[in-house]
C-alpha cells in the first residue's frame, strides 16, 4: 500500500489546484501567472520504489563499515510519443485516481526538489513533469521548469552580484542571433552573469531591450522563444531573462555593452 513518509507534513495544494482549474477553463496571462506562482511554493506527492541497500564506507581508522542507505527509484509515465514524465500529485485524492496507487510508496518533493531531480537524471527521454495525470493532466517541460526556477521571486534582502563573463560563450551568442534577427521588437540584448547568495551556481542573464508597451503575453512569447533558441548551448547553466525597462534590468546593464544590437 502506498504510504506517505511519517516525517512529512500532509500535502495539499488548494491554490495550485484552483490555478490549474482556472487555466484549463481560460488560459489567460493572469491565470498562467497564478499557476506559476502556486507551483513555485507547492509540495507534491511522487510515487517511488524505496528500498534500503548496504553501502560500504571507510572509517578514519581504516576499517570498513556497512550502513543501510535508502535507494529511491522514481516512477515515470510515458506519453503517446514515448517521452517520459515524472508524475506529480497535488494531494492524496489525486494520487488515488491512479489504478496502481497501492503498488508504490510516496515521497514528498518541493518544486526546487523536482528541478534538481530532473537535472540529475539528465536523460533525453525524460522531458518534464505531468501534474495530476488522471485529473488536470498538465504537462510542464523541463526547460519551462528551469525558467520558472531561474525567475522565481527573490526574497527581500537577498544579495545579488551582477558581473561580466571573463570569456564570452560564443556558441550561445551565435546560436541566439538568428532568433534575435527575426524579432522586430528586440533592439538590443545584453549578456550578464548573475550570482544570488541563496543559490550555489551563477546563471546567465539576458537583459532585453523591448518596447515597454508590450503586454504580458507578447513579452512572454518573445522571452520563451529566446530561451528555446538558447537551450542547445546553455551548458547546464540556468538562464534568466528580464526586460531592460524594468528597474532590475536597468541596474544590471550598468557599465556593459550589448552583444546584439539591431
């Protein structure tokens, strides 16, 4: 029988459930934004097979000790194209919709956890997550999750360092130029490197000069296209994209020159 770890708090996500319901009815920018914000703070049930295995570890005195360590194998779902997704369930009732719900154990993961799991898996066949596959059935590609993670709200007081790369990532910059040329709304793009104190690794930052009159849907479409164009040359580095007319964008480009200018 599937079990939740006793050390975990009950998992419920009413805000995310409502956001998905609203987005299914009407995919407006406002509903998409509510979905993204709710997903960032959510915890999910994930089915897994968990067993204890013995692992040897060397002690300081040269002796070897065998210790039991949990080994987790996550369950994956296939879609019609044989692509694999991690199933995420927002509550126990959604999990019980699955006919095989009594054959696995359950563990709880945060949004950040699932991003780390996907990066660690690094299999081309695993392309994202599916939320409530027997209910809302919302597919979210890995790259979309990474973009959401890289643009998550920054806690007040978090220190951020903005700098210039010692060596330009030529494949990345050359790879996005055809897309930039195809977008009349983009006039300049700056490449910066951003390091947040609450994250271990720095990420690339594109600051994009676009008209401030663009609405949220238009801006999202342009940024999504740019992220997709950058994807083949990201070298496992996260990418954040901000408009130049934002306060953060204006501050980030101080002392910098654009790598692209129409």
